[in-house]
C-alpha cells in the first residue's frame, strides 16, 4: 500500500466508462510503480490500494497525470507510461477534453479577483470634561469592505469596492461602521459600491480615472483614505528615484459636516470642494519620505479654505521597529480667527506590523496635534473630540494586536483626546476591543 496526494479537482466519470478494471490487471502494478517513483502525485481520496477495483475512467485519470509528468520519468518509465496511454486512450481523450474546458474556465475566473476585510469592534466612549451635553456611550459595530479587480487587458483593470456603509454627505464624517442590531438603517450610503475606477498603464505611467481613494498621508492622520474618496483622475510615474503623482477631481458637493449644529462655519466654508494635488516621494536606505501640496477649493464660493503642504516620513530600524512622522500646514482661508493652522503626528510600530502569521504581535503608540484651521477634524482617521467647535485638539493612542492566524487578529485600543479650547471642546477617552478578518 502507498499513498498518493489528493487531486484538487476530480471529474465526474461518464457512465459508459464505469467499468471496473480487473484487480489483477497489469496496469495496477504499473501505476503503483509510477506512484512510488514520484511520477504520479494525485488521485481520488489520497490512497491507491491494489485490492480495490477501479473503473477505467478512474485509472485513466491517473495515467493522464503520469503523462503530464513525463519530464520526471526515465526511459523505462516513459515506455511504461506510453503503454498505459495506449491501453486507456479512449478514456484519456475524454479526460483531456474536460481538463481543457476547466483550464478555460479558470482563465476566465482569473480575470475577476476579490479580496476583502471585515472588522468588528466594541467601543466605550467616556466624556471626561468640556461639553456637558455629550454623554458617555457604548456601541458594538461592524464594517465590511470587498475589493474587486476585473482585468480588461494586460495593461488595464477595472477596480471597484463594495462597502456596508460609506460616508454620508448629509452628516459628513468618516463613520463607516454599522451598528449591530440596526437592521432598520437605510440610505444611499449603505450597502453600495463606493469606488469604481479604470486603472491603466501607459509604459511607466499609471492613470486612474473614476472614484478613488483620497490620499494625503500614509496613516490617515489628516485624511482617512480608507473612508474618503474623490471623483477624478490621478496620474503617477517615476522620474529617476522619485515617484510622482498628480490628481484632480471633485471631493464633496452639497455636504453638511457632522458637527454642523454647533459648527456651521465649517460647512459654509467647506461644503463644496474640488481637490488638486501633487506629491513626490523617494527613499534613502531605511528612510522613506514624501512631500505634497493639496488644494481644496470651494467651487460654490470660489474661496480656497485649504492649501495643505504636507511632509511625511518613516524609518525602519529593523523588521520589528518602524517610526512614522508627519507635518501639515494650511495656508488657505482662515475659518476660525487666530487658531492654529498646523499639525503633526508621530507613530512607533513595534513587532510584526503585517501580523503575517499565527502568534504575531503588534504594538502601535501614536500622538497627534491637530490645529483648528488645518483640516476638518472629521477628515481624520484618528481620534477626535466628540463635540468641538474649535477642532483644536491632541490625541494619544495605543493599540495592541495579536494574530490568531495570518488572516484573523484581534486588538485593544486606548485613545484619549484632549480639546485645546475647553469652552467649545469636549475631552473624551476611547476604550475599544477589535477583531479583524481578511479574505
């Protein structure tokens, strides 16, 4: 008795071929020999027994595999394979036909690929000072993102994404999680395709046309690129050692920011925005750094509330330590008189940052200072005050993750936010348990 690896796909045998091969037939010994020599690597339920009758079709599948592996065989083994091929020629012809059909199906399937991620979290917000109208809260929420790539030709794909919730311009924020038990939730921002773009290569130049991620910094400190998109075009390429990209399009139209009831100035200044940007990035050894200019113009008023100049860098000390840092300043219209127009962040990642295997761990320690006049607070993917008119705050954040497998991990988060303007701001602390799966 000897074992053979199971085939990933088996074919249903035509009824006309379900005739048993006599157990004493010479082909049993021939197939057993080829299996022992490593010429055959897969059949049926993983075993081959000399005392078990097989149909001619089952035997033909084994012989067909041997024919595909003839490059491993010596002269004598090839002669034996040829002899088996003559014996089961009719059945092998049908196996080959099915194999070709399967290959054609697999080729078509390869043209459309999906990947996704789901996150569930249990959050406790504790309001500590500032605005007494903000109560502490507990929530259980989830988020699903399903990314699709359809291959058009060798240089072109159509990229799209399905989400269970996208930002809602009627109350704009980066809230993309849905509450458990909230089956009654509905609206145009629920369960839809929030991104769709043609991705084409022209030599060394890439062009992305359609609804796509709005990217300003790599960690989402200033703009949560996982949540926010813009409709337009992005062109990227390389000049020497420098990667360049330029983008233009419409970010939001007729939007009302989530804190509009206490902060109408932001909606007035930044409810209709077109974006144009230019970014350059490069690397030197373990250091990667970039500089970018991003202009957001209110197309309804002609004013420019945001002219961002951003600098970002990260340094990988070794495989377990990466330090990120970023700075942004705004030279656009001043929405709040006398308030800060700058901000900065730093983040230290310790451990297996990709959580690439079972037992991997990651610790992230981060700090951000956000000036009131630099960006809308609700653009940030980091912690923000529960209620604030000044939008001037600090955020300290600690997150720990453990991987149960390459595609499943869980984490804990502690994230206090301190509003600089106690009259208009509210300090709060976030405690959170998170689970993440990838597929």
